[in-house]
């Protein structure tokens, strides 16, 4: 028992408890918003229980991933890659459709859902960091760029084919871009990729379903279909605007409590905050999320080597994209593509993934410089 408490004290001393505290505070804040958002539902307790379990398991994952040596774990990259491919592909056979995307697996008996592409973001970041760091001496060579691009395209293609989840595919692309930039990939490769994307844009647009195209078009013209494809965005903006400076009060939002705000506990949780807590509450949420992002980037600057730094950058990129996209779609600036607000939106797999990602960052802070790197630097 004495050894156990000594280990606990050591973990608290060496892990990033500041990062953990901000993440935990955000998840509890999010739980309060979820309680408010689901009060008009008949099974409110189910949402509370699932989210609470997700937070508790997330804390456990934070501890586990803090203790895992990512340098040792990355040596099993072939097995991790196989896991990524099989787990994402499983939605082809066992997937459950939610919100137009067949991207969920339902766990029998307990009626919980897991989104494989949400979970795989963690292992994707780890594999990309491993691949980019291993190729650091010749990262901008055609061979290295080819294999990096193949890895990204394989993952995005699997997500697209198995579930048609445009939003999740975009998250992976943004993570890749930020990590590649941080790794030192030459700028002209980004220009080539941008030109290729622009050339392929008409074909990509035609490959989208009608509902996906309409979600983009209603952002450009919010009068296009206000009672159909633009309904969520129009209701969301109305809820945020009605909150004004201080909001209508927690558990007292008119649209939130009457049920006229769609997807209010998931995609539009920020709209609930805007309506009930006003601009002050919304800014506080932004501050919490910005602190988490900047902490990840700060740990990246203090990492003992490039691989740990790349992991932190990948996690920060994931947060940046999701925060920008989620809040953007709540205020009508970006298409509604089913991206959750980290630590705040309802979703067991989402909150667990976020805590696991923070565990990776905490592990980078804890981990001493590997022995081979020490000897090579002397």
C-alpha cells in the first residue's frame, strides 16, 4: 500500500495535472450543459449516466496513456495500422446510421455507441508522428511524401467508403497538414497539394450527396432552405442571439427547454451555452478550450525530441479543427457536418478519446529522453 501511494504521488508530480484539471473542469461544465439540453427528453438519466461513465473512463485513459511510452508503443506500428484499418472498416458490416452517416458501432446490452473514426484519431496521430520522425532526414523527398500521402489517403478513403463521414475525414486531413508543417515538410509540397485539390474540386463536389452539398450551400445563402437543410443553423443562431450578454439562465433557455433546438446535446451544445449562459458563458468555454490547445503546443516546445513534439501538435490540431468547425457551424460560418465540441458535446467515445489524447500529451511531458537519443546527442 505504501508503494502504491508513493506511485500515485509520483504520477501527480510528473504528469501534466494542470492540463488534466482544465480538461476535467471542461467535461464537468459540459455535463451540466448536457443535463440542461436533455431535460426535455423522456430519458434524461440515460444521457447523464453515459456521459458520466465516459468521463470516468476518460480519466482512466488519461492515466494509462500518460504512463505508456509512445516511443516503445510506436514500434508496434504494423499492428496499430492493422487495428486502424479493421476498426474503421467494421462500420461497413456492423455500422449503425446516425445523422446520415453510417459511422457508429452499437455495443449490445448496454445500448452504447462507439465511433471508430473518433477513436482511431489517437492511433493515427501516433503513427503519423512515428512516420514523419523516422523520415526526418529526407522528409521532403518524393518517396517519403508518397508514403505519407498514401497513409492519409488510405485512412480518409476508408472513412469515406465505410461511413461517408465528410466531417471526420476533414479532421484527419487537417491533423496531417499541421503535423507535416511542424515536421518541416517543404512549403512547395503544400502548394502542389493545394493545386491538385483545386483541380479535383469539381469532381469532389459531384461525389458529395445532395444533403452534403446543401449543407455547404446554406452556409453561403442562409435563406436557401431555412426550414429544411438550413433549419439547424437558423435555430442555432437564433438561440445564441437570444442569450445576449448573460443568457436566459441555466436550465431556462426557451429553445433548449422546449425542444425546438435540434441536436442540442451533441452538435449544437455551444448554442445551448449561448442561449442559457450568454456571451459571458460562451467566452468562458472558448477560454477553457484555448488553454487546453495552448498547453498542448507549449508541451510540444518542451518535448525531448521531435516525435513527442509531433504528437502534441497532432492533438492540438485535432482540437483546433473541432473547436473552429463546431462553433463555426453553430454561428452559421461553416457547414454542419457532425463535429463535436471537445469535452462539452455528448458522446462517450468523444470524451474518452479527448482524455486519451490529453494523456498522450501528458506522457510526452513525463517521459525522459530515450537512452539511444541521449547517447547520440553526447
